[in-house]
């Protein structure tokens, strides 16, 4: 009898925690997303603002050109309950061209009526994206010019996200991606 009661209580607790995680993940869809900043930009390990003409020449001739940056997104939760995820799949488009995808594995939480900053750390190889004839080449050229504050044309950044929540050791993903658009540079 005690085993049955324990089993029923365990099942009820599992359902409650699962419903809470699901509700907090669903609440993400109602959140307002706005671009905050792009930070920590490095090209081949050097900060974008520290690059000089000679650095650009040596980088151009390298076999790989690692580009790392963080997109910081303001998340405003208008819900009365929290919004959160356990992990998050993302796809990034720049000027409507798919550039990369990945996963944020750090859990994220924003309380009801609160705001928080969601950082997405991005790593790309510019050399791959700038191959002659690829649709990503002009997009990446303009983005790099925006990183260096040398472009009059802003880059349109679209982030599609698919959050997941965890109950015990089981991870559940949202059925659809949520999309947010931003512009960067061109000023």
C-alpha cells in the first residue's frame, strides 16, 4: 500500500514539474525580444577594433578565419508566470541567408513581468562563408564591414529559436521555432 501511495505521489510530482516546465517554455513565445548588442567580436583571435590593415591582409591569406561574437538579446516577459528553457536550438540568418545553427546549453530564466539578457555565443569560419560564388559572401562582407563600423548598409539578423525543458532526465522540445528580427550597423 505504501509503495502504491509513493508511486502515485511521484507521478503527481512528475506531472506538476513537467507542466511547470512546459508552461515556462510556452511563455517564451509571448515574450518580447529586442536586439541589445553584439559584443566580444574577434576575428582570428583579435578584437575587431584592434585590427589594422596588415592584420586584414594576413587574415585574408589564412586557411581559416575564425569569427566569434555574442549576440545579446533583451527578453521582456509580459506573462505573470516565469519563462524559461533548459536548452535552446537556434538558427541564424543574415540578410535572409542561413549562416549557422547551434545550441545554447545554459538554462535561461526570466521571471514574470521581468526582463533578462539572453546571450548567444556564435563561432563561424569566415573563409568557408566567403567562398567565391556562395550566397553568403556578400552577406558576410557587409556584416564584417558593420563590425568594423565601415558600412552604410545595416545587416538584418534573424534568429529562430526552439526551446526545450527538462523533467527528470527527459528533455522535451517545443514543436515550433520562434523568430525574431534585428538590424545591426549601417549608421
